C-alpha cells in the first residue's frame, strides 16, 4: 500500500512539473516564474532534519475519492516544484489546491490544474523529508531521508502542525 502511495505521489509531482499549470497566476512560459498562492503551512518538530528539505501532499487515502486535492512545497514555478528548506526545527511551505486532474484509462494523470489554497478544515498530510531541494524526476525514493503523516487544521488557507516520523 505504501508503494502505491509513493507511486501516486510521484505521478502527481511529475504532472505538476510537466503539465500546464497556467491558470492565470503565471505567464505559462519562459521558466522560473513562481505560481502564486495565499496558502501557507508551517511544520514544526523538524529539529533532527535541519539543512534538509521537505514537501507535503494530502494523503489520498484520507479523501473519499482517493485523490489528493492539496500540495505544499517551498515554491512551484514553471520549472517545477521545489521543496522548502528546514531551518531552526521548522519549515514554512506554500500551499496549492488541486482543482482538476485528467487521468487515462490506466489511472495515469495526464493533466493537473492548481490554484491558490484558501480553504479551512483538517487535512491529513503525507510529509517527506528530502536530501535535495528540487523534486527528482523520475522519482525512485533515493533522495528521501524520512517521512511521516500529520493532521493539520487550516483556517483561510493557513495551518500548522508538528511532524512525527
């Protein structure tokens, strides 16, 4: 089941990197332009991981559709997602809502559309501690240092939680 989750997350990140995310928040070309969001996630309890990198996505098994509707990185630009740097035992990530996904008949994600996250409620998140800033494609787990799950209450797109490996 964990291998399936990691495969799903790898495909999700691949689609964030290599599909059109132009929803009016970026110029859609040229490379390097940040895709803006008002959403923010602060993760504490990361003192053992200072100097490493982190990202988080909604645990797809915590949703009725088994599809993540939420992704948190240090930034996402037209070159792809970048993990947030861990410093002082915490990391602050930007949060995006996944608005739309198109899958083929085998369940592979072909298209994904993201926008600023401003939602409220509790999200169960898969958190991955990485050895590198840029999310690696193809993803094979070799850059992952540790991982865990957290439940985070959000209010108007802002939330914080404590990481437990």
